[in-house]
C-alpha cells in the first residue's frame, strides 16, 4: 500500500482491504467541518464495493454524503467546493487491480498534518447518522463558461480509455462546438496511463481530425495527439499555460520535474515561475502559499487552474486546447517544447529502502556534479538547458529518473550516469 498526500493506493483485496477503507474514511470524517461530502468513483471493477464501504463509514460518523456515482476526479473536486469536502474512489493511473482513496478538504487535497490525522487517528463514535443523496454535477456548464466557444467547429477524437471521462469529456467538447468521435468508451485496448501508452489507435485516427485527446481512468491526466503524433505531457501543460497567460495570469507554479521549456515559455511571455515538489497536492500547496494563479506538473500532463479546480483537470484542459484548434499557437507551442528531449525511466526499489538509497546517492552525486537541488529528491543542474532528477515514487515501489536537455546525446549520457549511480547505491544498501 502507498500512502501520501496524493492519496492512498493499493492492490484491492491484497494490501488494500475494505477494513482499510472503513478506517481511513472514518478518520477523514472529523476533518469535514461542513459535515457534507461529495463522493465519486472511477471505473475500476472494485470501485462500487469501495465506494459503498467509504460511504457507510462517513455516514456512521455523522457526515451527509452526496453520491455522484461514476464521475471523473475533476468533477468531484468541483462539487467539493459546494459541499465542503470530497472523497474519490480511484488510484488514478495505476493498473486496474489497484484502487484507493483521494481526499478533498476545502477544495484541495489534504496537507501533511491533515493527512497524518487520516492515517493515525482512531475514529470516535458518533450519536448521529448522516444521510445519503444521489446527485448530479453542473461541471460541464461551468467549464464551458470559462472556456468559451471554439472559433471553428473542430473535429476531435477522444480516447477515454474505458475510464470515468467517458460521458463528461465528450459532453463538454460538444457544448463548446466540437464535432466529437469517441474510442475505447466502455473498454480499453490500452493501459490505464495515457502518458505511458503508445496510443497507436488514437494517433492513427488523429491524422483525419484536428486533434485527439487521451485520458486516464479518472480523467485528471490528459495527453494531446496531433497529426498522428503523441505529444509529451509537458506539451499538454504548456498548452494550458498558454491559456492562463491569455487570461492575464503571470504567477505560475511548476513541479520540479516539469520541462524547462514550459518555464522558458512563461518567462518569455512576461510571467514568473516558482518550483514545487512533484505531485498534485504539493503543487497546490505551493500555489496557495505563494499565491500562484496557475501551473501544474509536466510529468502527468496536469494543468491546474485553481480558480476553477484545485486539481489536475484534464477535461477542462482538453476544452481549452480544442477551443484553440485552428490557431497557429498550438503548432508553435508543440515546436517549442519539442526542442527539448526529456527521458524518463524507473528502477524497482522497495519503498522501505527509498530514503536510504537516496541518502547514499546524494553523497555520490555531490562528488560528481556541482549544483544540486533537494526540494524533492535530488536534482542536478548541468546548465541552463540540461538537468536530471532522481526521486522516489509516491505511488509505486520504484525510484524515478528524469533527465532533460536540448541536446539528445547529452540527455542520454546523463540518464546513463544517474541510472548507474542509482543502481550502485541500491546495491550498497542491499
């Protein structure tokens, strides 16, 4: 089981049981000051059982539940603003046998103190029982209002990957004037994470339309496909950033693993950038503390516009990009981001050893590289256009390595160096 402020995730029936769901959900209840909570789930086979167990726990603690049923994560975040809290049954991009809980407090994910309460505090018995109501969301209308109409009637193909975006994303895109074709609506021929999948079917179909979009199972991650080519997750973020700049926003927060190209695009257009730890909750926390107006994390194709939703909102971002279709700026941004080569790999390491391995690796990296940043993991800066980051995963038993450079050969060399040093450090611990 993985526990972080990004959520609790595990293999259902193995290291994540219904008793775990009862405990975590009951511990969450005292943090819900409004005593009202929106609940929704993605399309995993175990989601109905997990949702009903979580609802029972909340009801037993005197919380009124507003059950949205199967909806994307961004919809629950949006509704949580109305009710005061939210609980999402999802493990996002993890394999189908996984499931989990994502908590929303006052429109955002929990901070570290609140999350510690969810993990450690024992629930107190309540004399009152909450009520449950089945509700629907006004997300589509609200999102369409902030996006505006598409300048033309673009042809769009959506790969929902058998996930929760199946109804909401097409409805939104149609509402802003798109002609929409959907693939993999009820089942998926690809993996749950579009950032990792080749998206061959969508790539092929995108040659005959204006643009294509792929979502993960809970609809917060978005990958853009254009002219037969899958674009990088950082391109998705850059396209969202472009919209934020158009709205007049100048202060942005980007996760430390986001492409330097996105930062340069912002600064070249008069904006400023603050970096945060990797992870949606960490980006949001920094946004709130530093009063940032927009941003996100490139690794997950996650654009965040806090005034609308304090989460990665792939569906809203798809609407922004679709509305821009036909304008030269999309191709300009794709070309700008593509000048940089970002390579990502992961090394299996038991999560119990993560801290020890990274501590030893830090010593080895200090001897080899000059500038090191430790906001999250260990980031080495080679020059203005080249960097590498080694950090533990918040969701899996792996350590991630990310490198970037405008020189592919330099990026490959740095990736080999960091991989070798990480394996060497791991070997010394074992």
